[in-house]
């Protein structure tokens, strides 16, 4: 995963790999500003966590912990230090896993932190999802001035007798 300014990257193994992304089966997915990058990282990490054979402790438990942190972040429970913890776990998993799955499992998290750190910070520090995807980070307001016929004013709400 990489941002728009890298869109001119040549699509070959070395060029894509240099961005921090990996070239798998040759498919490419284009996403816009309505895609939450933390949600995407969570999706890919959920897949690799489920596919882990469990042989390597860091892959088995580390990906589970990373996924728990991403879930917390997307549910508005992110904490100061979560980004650094995700990075630390990611490098430990990459360095200690025996197979390609474990060695690449943290890549979606690392690349989204590298290129979309501001989205992580918005989720953690401002409790906002810029893409408006993470439901627990959405808030709604009624603009009574522009919706006068909608009975939301406190004086129109009456308790049942």
C-alpha cells in the first residue's frame, strides 16, 4: 500500500518492493479517500493471523496482538504509544518468523504507518476516522436550522404518560 504520490512507481518486483509494499500475484487495488487505511491493514492482518501455522511464537502471538491493537484503534480506544508498539511488534515478527507469511504479515501495517501515519494519529488522538469508515468514531449532529420540519428540538420530545 502506498500513497498517490507514488502512483508512477514502475510495477515490477524491485520497484514495488522499494516502496515497502510487496508484489504478490500481480493484482493491484486502487483505493480512494473513502478507504480507511487502518481498516485495510486490519483486514490483511486478520487474514495472515488466521493463516499462521502457529509454529513461530512471534507470528502466532505477535500478529494477534497487532490485530488487537488495530481493532482498539478503529473502535476509538487507541492510546498514545500504539503506533510505536505496532512498529516494534512488526519488526520482531519479520525478524523471527521462519516462513514468508510471517516475514511479510506486518507489511500492511508498516506501510500504512509509513505513508498514512496521519490517519493513525487522527484515530488515536482525535478519535476521528478521516475516511468515515470506522463506525465507533463517527458522530452525528442535527442542524435544526436546516432541518426545521424534523422534530428533534427538545420541546418536541415528550415522555409517554
